């Protein structure tokens, strides 16, 4: 592919900085627009991970003038900017809506006057709610949702209307969505807005539904970031990982390097336009098993994970990716195994300092009645 002039909105963050490196290494021009949110970056100075070869514009995506300036001579836009956090979104509703919905609207408004060759928007696996399930006869059960009365009895698994257990399967893109948090609802809003406006104004648009992304540069002191970073922060402070429910809920963890690769493929493959893709590893792992592996790779295997036996409003039981569409259309194939990814993460964590803010975040949720 010929060299492109790329704008990464939210490009100073975890995924954005890796994507910038990935694109720069392949000869693309990269400009980054980022407000450097203190919850993510901790400071207002340029993050150390920001590539020196990338052009940086500090500003809020909700500022139309700054967005227009950032779009000057740009050919491809990656929209990664968003407030991230399922739990926090349930009580900072106005802030999340402003950052995620209004921010997307301002970007799209500017793109009408500054059309690009391709727009790629970061969506999220959270929009599915619960993943795909089948009953004992292997029939797909639609619109699965846990009942709060069962959760209050600490009956965590998903069952059908007769109380029979359901079996989780990899979740494909055509599974009906059921957002169960404000964050999830807004990610779906971002996705659909971009695809809708892109189709109306002939801007080829791709939505990527990221599953649980991990790797170096995650914000260790942000208690609303990915669970791997949260567990690592606890362990670095010689405290055991803390899990909701019984820790047997299953997720899909994908290396940030594979995510950056998928982003580039979404930019390059013509057939991707107008489609949505899961970006995951295609593998499921329980949260408890994950916690044990992180403790082991960090040399703290005696820090056994602790289960709270509590439920957090908005959490789902099982959701992991079916990546067949990305394989077929994008030729996407995850290259980093969980073992390799955790080993790389452990090397990066050596010497890192993390503030363990999980107790404060948990107390905030409990005080607002968002844990049961």
C-alpha cells in the first residue's frame, strides 16, 4: 500500500501509541490528536511512549476548530478516542456521553467538509452484552441476560427460561447486541454513527470491535482500564488480584500488537469498507486462570487471587470472540499467544510504578449501589 497521511484520534493512549509505531514503521505519516486525559496519562506532558516521528496535536475531539486543523491533508482517520470504563460509565453518565457521543459527532461533522479515503472506528466487545449461548440441544438462545434475582443468590451461570444451563460459544458479529452499561451503549452509538455518516458521504468506514486488549503501556494506575493492567497493578503492590463473582467468567484477551495489525488491515483491505469485525485472539480463558498466570509470570505465584462473591452492574458472564470474518476478509491472524504476551508484559512491568486505586474504585461503585 502506498504511504498514507494518517490521523489517530486518541493516538497518545495505549492502543493508539502502538498503532502509531506500527504505521510509522511501514512508512506512513502519522498525526496524533489527543487531550491527554489525566486519568489515562496521569500528567499533561507528552507520554514517553509517543513516537518522536509522529506529529502531535493536543486538543479535545469535541473542539471543532482543533479537529479541522488536525484533519488538514489527512487521508485516513482512526477514531480511538473514548472514555473507557464499564463501571465508571454508570455514574459519570454525562461525561461519558459528552466524550464518546459528542466527540464522535464533532469528528464526523468535520469529516463532511474534509472527507477521507477511509475511517476506522474503535468499537468494543461490550456492545454484545452476554456472548453467544446454546442450549443442551445446541440450539442458539437469543437475547440472553442474567436475572438479578439469581445473581443475588450467587447463581452466576446463565440459564434458559426453564433453569437449564446454557453453554457459551465464540461470539460472531451477527449476534444481536444487548449493551448492559452506558459505556457499551455509547460504543455502539459511536460505531453506528460512523458507519451511517460514512455511507451517506461516501467515506469508506470500518468498525473494529476490540476484545480485551493488553500489553505494554497500559495505564497501570487507572482502575477502570483493562483487567490485566488492574491485576498487574495489585501484584506490583504486593496485593492479591481481586475478582468479582467466582472468577470463572470467561473473556478473550488479545495482544495490542495484534490489535494494531488488525487496524492496519482495516485501512488497507478494500473489501472491509462498511463492515464490522471482531478483533480478538479467538481463545477463551477464565478470569481466575488469568490472574494466576499473571501472578506466576511476575514471580508472585503465592499471591492467590481473591474472589469477592459480588456482582458488578453491567458485567456479563461469558463473552469471547469468533474471529472468522476477520480471518476471511482481512486475512487477520493473531500472532501473539497469551504466554508470549504476558512474558512481554512482565518485562515491561519491571521497574514500573503503579498506584493501586482498585479499593477506591470498588468503594465508589458500592456506595452508588452498583455492586450486589
